[in-house]
C-alpha cells in the first residue's frame, strides 16, 4: 500500500514538473524576445553603424576633448565618492548617533531628485547671479559652464552609489570581527585596514564600478551646467547629442560605441563581482 502511495506521489510530482516545463517554455521565449528587441538589437545597431562608417570621428579634436573631459571628471569624482562611501558606510553601520536616519535620507536624495533639477540648483548657486557665483567671479573663478561645474554636478548625482552599496554590504556582515579585533587591542585604524577593508573589498569594487559608469554616462545634470561649449565643456554623452542633432550620425554612433563598450565592461565586471561577493575573503 505504501509503495503504491509513493508511486502515485512520484507520478504527480513528475506531472507537475512537466506542466511547469511546458508553461515555462513560452515565458522564456517571450522574455528572450523582449531582451532581443529592447536590449540586444539597439546595442548591435550602435556597433554596426560605428563599424560601417568607421571610427575616424573619434580622432577629431572635439571628440578627443570630450573623451578627455569625461575621463578627467570620472578620475576626480570616483575617488571622492569612494572616500565618502567608506566614511559613510563605516559610520552608519558601526556607530549609533543622533541624526543617523537624517544622514541616510540625505544620501538617498540624489536618487529622488531629477538630474536636471540638480543641474538647475547648481546654476542658481554658482551662477553669476547666485550667492556664491558672484563672489567666485570677483576672484576669477568660474564654476558654471566650466569643468568645476561638471565635476560638482556629476559628484552630486553619483555620490550615493558607493555609500549605499557599502552600507548594505556591511550591515549583512555585522560587527563581530571588528569587536574581536578591538578586544585584542587593535586600534580603530588597524581594525579598519586589516579586518573591515578586506571583508568589504568586493562590495567596494562593485560600488566603484557602478559609480564610474554613471559618472561617465551622466547626461542630465551635466547638460544643464556645461553650456555645451564644443571642445571645452562637452562630455561624451553631450558630444553624441551634438553630433546627432547636426545629423553627423557616423560620428555620433562612433562615440556612442565607446559608451556602449563601457556599459558592457561594467556589466561583465558586475557579474564577476557578484559571483565573488559571497565567497570568504
């Protein structure tokens, strides 16, 4: 009797697996169709157009200036955001203090504020009629429509990425190892360098990669504060827009292919880091 029951249960389980497999096939095909139309086809079109027209447009002076400005902005913004993220993650996950929830809310503020609005705020603050812009202008310092404004706008838009990643990562690890190191006589700096930093290295790299990708691809805030001066304040996304608006499609696709390569490298690095985050340090 028990054998018959087991056989019936096994047969029922097999039928359920078959039914799930039969239902899952169309869903998988539907998902693949969406991915193909919305993701793969546009990416392929960018590279096809870039290769078909050639990459000569990348070597033009305005394109090279846009690439240099983009790299310079990322080289400034990413290290600053990394330092801020480390400090914020350490403070918010290892200490209890008044105003902790307010600090968390402020870190999330750039996620809620439109990048265009952020650019307008910097215009109001550092423009010629702003409270700081007039004072800086008297001393020969220009922020808006110059590289400093682009750096500040990008810094504002991207500063939550490293901090938020580290906060979530460090909360899951707890404080036990740091507390043990403190009991054994390690100083705060020694505990951070020898215990905390090795444990969070994959989360830190994950946040840095996302921050770098957003810094290089930021459009809204940078578009407002840059002034669109060709060869001076145009980053790569802005240069793509200028070329497209001027119907220079070959140049637009050529520069866009560089940004697409950056996105693909970011995805590959993200997948690698996600596969390593669960491994012991």
